C-alpha cells in the first residue's frame, strides 16, 4: 500500500482489513485503535478545559503521545511488507539460501521492534490516562476509561503479532519474549489502576 492508512476513509480501511491482503494486519489495526483510544482521553480533557484551563499541560502531553502513536500504523505495514519481500528472495543455491535466511532474520527482528516500540508508547498513554482521571469533568470520565480500554486492547493485540515473529527468531527469542512480557505486565497494571480508581463527580 503506497498511501497512508490515515488518508483513507474508515470504510476503505475496514474493507482493506477484511480483504485477503495481509496488510493492514493486526499491528496496523492495533496502532489505529491506540490512536483513537488516546484521542478519546484527549476529548475528555478538551471538554474539561472549557471550565478548567489548568488541564492544558495534560492536553499537551496527550497531543505529543498521539503524534507518536499515529505513525505506527503505516510503519507496521512497511515492516511487514519488508518481511514478505525477504521471504520471496530466491533460494535455489546455498548462497541464495544463506542470503535469504539473513534477510528474513533481519526483517523479522525489525518487524518485532516496530510493534514493541508502538506498544511502549501505548503503555505511556495508559499511564497518562490514569494521571488525568482526577482532572476530567465527571460526565466524561467514562470516555477516559473507554480510551484506556482501547489502549489496553491495542497493546495486547500488538504483542500477539510480535509473538508470532519471536517464534521464528531462534537465539534472539528469549530477549524479545522478556520485553513482550514486561510490556504486557505494564499495560495490564496501568489499566488495573484506572479500573480501581473510583469516579468522583466534579
């Protein structure tokens, strides 16, 4: 795909996702979901800002997170297409097979690093969502919680895709698995803190 996922309509994105094309796949859709989760929390803050300008710093932090989350969708497509190109390399001779193995290994590592980086930003967004809960106006607390639900789902979905790559990594797999597990625990812990926070009308 040459165009950005952010330049197509929602209907087109849905249709592409539901097609036989391998992209956009789980990582890209998860990244889009994370951006919308972050956007929901921002909406709650923007509504709150109408009566409480003191939330401006929290909004600025959220905008920065959103700017970091958005590129992950297109990046995931690029990385997976690089991986597919590596898989299509010729393997008729020993030299070609060695070249292909090295290319597939490098592409697999890159296609795992990308999702891990995206998941890490989504975890930051979850922690930010928790930090703004006491700031938002009562009626839109549910939007912060809904945004956090989407962010958690995005992290878990992203890590599922990364796990599929790790399974093919051989000696490098344990280090990647440890990072996956750490991100999953961090996301679940941040979301649990949000769930445990009682709603207090303002």
